[in-house]
C-alpha cells in the first residue's frame, strides 16, 4: 500500500472517529452532570498517549497531530505508534458505546 493510500485511509478513519468522539464526549459530560464519570483520564499513563484528559477529543487531537507530522514526512518508522494509538482510541470508543447501551441500575 502506498503512502497516499495510507494517508487517505487515515483521513477517512479520522472522520468516523471524530463523530464518535463528539458523541462519546457528550455522553461523558451528561454522566458527569448526573454525578457519574468521576475520573481524571480516559487512558492511564503508559498507554502511549502524552495527553491526559477526561474526554476523548484531546486524545483524537494528539493522534491527528501525530498524523500531520507523518503526512508532512511519511516514514514507515512513524506508522506503528500512530496505528497503535488510533486502534486503542477506536477500541475504547467502541467499548464505551457498548457500555452505554447496557441498562443502568
């Protein structure tokens, strides 16, 4: 796969992730408003992110920033970290969405 294809795929994935992040952050805000969701960070230290936030958007912004550096100077060395962070973000968003579907007692 060429770098142009990789870049196009990342951009399409970021568009999908952005919508999911906006929805998830709204749900987190509602949980905090209702007295739930009392945590300091979505991801604990050691997960590869330098960001520490109680919402998803700052993490997506970190990944997009890393992608921007990759796009400016494509290199296979930059891909593993970028892919790992994006996969972790997307899988965590999916688990969060699933947990929000579960009826609360």
